[in-house]
C-alpha cells in the first residue's frame, strides 16, 4: 500500500517546519517528513528530531530555502543531505536515494524520485514511514503493522540490510529495547548472529554512541541479557557482562529518582575478563 491514512500531529502544521515544507513541496517537487518523528508520534512519544525527504536535488533545495531566508548548511551534500536552519531550528533534508552499489557502509548512491525505493533502502520498517505536510501517511513496507505490534523488523532481507552497515546489529537491539515488546524478531536475531563478525569492522566511536543509547533504553536489561546469551555483547564489550549488577543499578536509579545515565550503567555492567593462567 502507499497512502495509509492520516497523521494527526500538531507539530506538522506549526512553523518553522510548515514553512520549510511549503518551500520544498511545490513547483513540481514533493517533500515529506520521514522516519523517527513519525514513528515516535504514532507510539506516543515526543517527535524528537524532524527529518525531511524530497524529490528536489540538493542544489535546488539550497536554492529554495536560501531564497526563503533560511540558512542551508551542506552537512552531507555528497549523500544528498543539507541541514536547513529555520528560526533557529535545524532540519536535515535529504534527496530521495537508491543504492546502486553497496559494500558495508560505502554505498554508491543515485538520487531519485521514487518514494517506495527510498523507503526500501532504510533499516527498519518502523523507520520508513513518511507523511506529507497535509498529514497524509505513507507506508510501503509494513511499518504501521509493526509499530502496532511493537516489533522491530528489518526491511526486506535482514542479512542484506546488516551487510550494508554492521552497526545495524546494535541498532536492532537498541530499537527493540526502546520501542519493542516481547522477544526480538526471530529473522532479525538470526541475521545478527550470522553477521556478528562484522561488528569488528566498526569504529569504536560509532559502537560507543550506539551502546550508550542502548544502555538507557526502556528494556535495556532484558535486551542485554538476550545479547549476552547469543554471544554478541561480549564481542562489543571485550568480556563477560554482569547483567545482574546492571539490573540492580537500574533499580537503584528508579528508587533514588535518578535519570538513567549511560556511564553509570556501564560502570555497573562492568566486564569480567578472564585471562588464561
């Protein structure tokens, strides 16, 4: 299906977002809000960062927004992304893309005008929804059903999505800890196990950022336990994680009225490394 109903979100109609969309969604081009803001709204969370996709090529995006008095910053223009600052608020605007050739994170990308193809190149179904400025909601990969079921599911073949970027293994567990319920998707789990050696290709900085987000997620304890049972977490941390200690720390934080803190939780998780005698 393409159009799947409407998104009733006040933030979609409010400036400066409405002003930016109006500039791009005209004169033969189309612009929609995509990804996390829509997912979060449907789940009942604050929208967070708002990203926009458009059929307009990057130079046309920059030309239009600057003519409207907004600031255009070429933060990732080689990949089709421009950050537009309007009334002090940043929006990442990316031209529709399709992968022509992929090797790990390095992908040869072509700009396009096909919303379905753009959705199909994303990671999880719940992240591939888009909405027009009028609130028309589009779902090309079954994201609405998965959001309703609180299921984090890769788009298409899970192993293919992971091979495009092995960080998606950690993202799969992090998103399940934040938005999922019950056990993680079985196909996704199997693909993560099969591709776990690819974690060694990732930079420490990217791993750290993803792990820190996972540590403070709602279901962090149960998800870390699953990762430990599958032999994935020790690959990331370099030893045997102490899940019981981590669970106790989450209880202490709640009892003391403390916000979840990734560094504090990492200290509680610790890592027991056993050297050969």
